[in-house]
C-alpha cells in the first residue's frame, strides 16, 4: 500500500513515546483497582485449595488476573493504533467510525486496528461490520473518485482473508498487516527490535508492593 511514512529515527522516537504512555496507563489502571472490593468477590476456599496462604501471594494472583484482561486493550489503543497510523501515512477516522484512513492516489482505505485475533465477541464483530458499511456509505456520498477498501488489521497473528458477499472487509494479521500498510515485508521485525527497554520494567512490581502493604496493614 505505502512505503513507511516516517524515518527510522522518527519511528524509534514514536515507539519510545507510546511505550511510556502504555506504562503510565498500566500504572493508572492498577492504581484505580479497588483491591478490597475485588477480594470480597473471590472464593477464599479456592485460594486455600491452591496453596495461597499469605497476603502477597493473593494480591499477586489478583493483580495478574486483572491486568491480563486489560493489558491487551490498553496496548492496542495506546501503542498499535498510533504506530499504524504513522507508518501507514494515515489520519484519524473518527468521523467514519474507524481508527485510520489511508489514502493513496488509487485507493481510500479505512482501517480498524486490533491487537490480535481474539479481540471481540459476536456483538462487537457485528458492530464492526456495521461501521465498515457506514464508512463505505459516507465514502460514496462524498463522491471520492478512488477505490474503496475496508481493512481489519490485527497487529499479531496469522489470519488473512479477503472480502466476501457476507463481509465487506479484508483481514490482515501480523506480518501481512504491517506489510500491507508499509510495503515492507520486514517491518514487523523492525518494530519488535525497536521496542527497547526504555524504562526499568518495575512499574508492575511497585504497584504489587503497594497493594501488598495496604492489605497487610489493613488486615
């Protein structure tokens, strides 16, 4: 579709910026967790059955379960979406209910970006289909003289499929998605290599320790 629209130095700086935002959002999410309310909803017999007897073990188990359900969404929104928009030369597409619009001389492509293949339930997938159909209707109403394309981009995974009579959009995942929007078959590897350890990854541990202290003092 395109060649990458930013230089390697600009890409590295953007990756650093978005990773910092991810770490900050992660801490904010953990800080907003009402640990005591969460504990009240848990089965104490289960903790005993699996051998958890002290506060630190219980807190770590609760926080790991909580973050595993929120990290994917945070990372997709804070990291993958801005990267995809930048390297694809796209613009935000909130007016058509999509994440990104990428225009070339020949095509007008609306893109919905997801972290990976396991992103939604049946209702969410039905809503996505509606959003693509609405985006096409708006494209037609504007009389844009280009090919309309609808693309679901999953930033990791292997699923790839074309539009059909029942589905307006194509699906690209992992390497094929990044190649689709950058023109570079090696971009997915470059992205991983540039995700350096910009920050000591102690944010999760710090939050766990804080929560442990609160439980121990209160208990």
